[in-house]
C-alpha cells in the first residue's frame, strides 16, 4: 500500500518510532490510567494525534466527534461500542498527567534525532530559541499572562535544532511576559538535558539582560543574540585585523570588537528609596555590527560570548534563526497552536507536547521526502486516511492491495 511511490518513508515507518511497548510502559509507570474508565492514556494519545492531523480547527467538540467515529476506532483498534462526550474530554485534559506526554515527546525526539546525523544538525549545533503568545479565545483562562487587550495569554517557548523541536515550555505566570525571564529558563533547562554539549543558542532581540548574558558565560553557555542599536558599552579592543575582507556576502562588516556591558545595580538613596545606577560587568563580550546590502542603511548589532567564530559565521548563524519563525508559522497555520483546546495549564501542556509529537512526525516525513510544509501535511493526512481504508477492507475480508495499486 504505497500511495506515493517515490517517498523514502511513509506513515508505517513513522508509527514504528512510537512502539506500543513505550506507550504501555509509560501508562504503568506514570499511573495515568488510575480512575480512568474510557479515556486511558493510550487512547488520549491516539485521539489527540489523529485529531490534530485531521481537523483544521481543533476543539473539544471535534475531539468528541473524532473519538466516536468508526474510522478512528478501526484505525487504532478500539472498541466500537465506546463513546465519550465533550465534557469527559475536557475533564480528562484538565486532570491527566502531562508528564506522561512529556516523556513520550522526549522519547520520540530521541528516536527521531538519532535518525539523522550530527552533520545534518548543521556545523555548529545551532539551537534557535524563541517564544510565541497565544491569546485567541482565552478570556476564560484559569491562569494566564495579562496583555494590553485585557485578555489573558499563554506563552510557548521552544528550542529548535534546525530539524526538530528539542525542548518546550508553557508559561502562564505574569513574570514570563518578559523574554529576559522566559528564554533563559528554556535555555538552561535544555542545557541540563544535554551534558557536555557544544550548542550555540541563537536568539532575537527579546533577550537584552546583561546579567543573564553574564550568567550564560559563567555556565559555559554560548549564545548569539541581536542587540538594540543604542546599547551602551565600552570597547576594549577591535577584533578586525589589517587587510581583513569586510565583505560578508549579504552584509558589510562595520565593527567587530571585545566589549564590556553595563548593567543596573539597585541602591538605596539617603531617603531609603531604591534606584538603579549603571555599573560594568566583569565578563567580556563580543559586538559584531553589520550593514545589510539589500536594505539600505539597515544595521544589525549582534552580541555573543563566542570569540572563535568569524564575524561572517556569527552573522550567518543569526540568519539561520529564521528557521524557528517558519516552524512557529507551521505550528499555527497547520497544527492549531493558535487555538487553545483546553483552558487550564495542565491541558495546555498536554496539547503542546502532542502537537510537537505530530510536528516531529511531519518534519521527518517532510525532510526524508523533500517536501514543503503544506505538502507534507496534506500527503501525510492522505496516508492516514488510506491506512484506515485498508484496515476497513481487511476487516471486511478483502485484499487492500487490489484497491491500492502502485
């Protein structure tokens, strides 16, 4: 049964990365099925995976219809007599252990990432880190970040290795509206998972805290971020050598130097009121300033604690940060992330892990078969549909090979 004969991998290969033994073992160790009558962990996993793939706008009502659909039951070998209501799905999402889905996500990521070599993760192991806010239909959120529109929002912070999403966080507390708090936490959690790593974390202008940059250096975390153009600093030494070529291809090198940055230190004045005064941090950083060739007089300031890469490599590393912007657009446009299915943090975490699992399957399918995002999603969904048809044909005593001629 091969619909697309030129594809290197199909749905059977990808489902093989999610062994039944793994799902069953985690169901036992996390005790996820205690007190669950119908919506056991395994069924929730398949329901959410299939629901994300098959519905343009996912909701608890569409998940109810999906579970009660005969095709879904045949596809995942479920009892045809089982039925659920939307309220049951809502209640299960609010109480089910998100750690079960987190462990599934991490196990599947490990298996998928082992399927491509280190060289495919690019020369420098660049980890793009960014966040996205979701505030659509969240007026009833139990907890969330207040924004200027009066609605509450949820923040997703994701680390992306260039092929797959390798880490994720869900933030609902107000303090995490600042990227200077959310991004460092996401990075340090990823660092703890990868001992003896040689990653370079690439960020946009959301990170500006000098203290955070200093803590990165203290913990041997290499970063490249875009700085504000009016950033105050002291230049210690120029790193541009005599006769150095300043043409970086898509930009012109204007400055490359070792610097010290200022930070604010809180002090109390004579009246006991707290205020901040500027002070230089001890750590040394590198400032690279380039001018775009295509955008007239457009300058980019890059801050990093890496002194080994060339200025051209630093500029190119930042350009590859755009990969995570494309990935976020894919999550929102194709996988329903711009719409919240659950209104509490527990359910939101479950949905994020499941969305990232589906995203990884689609990304591996896209990469192996050299397809675009939309084509990969469409063809993968077609393979799921035809797999269901094949199972129906078999159940009726027929031969699916007669129907699916290659």
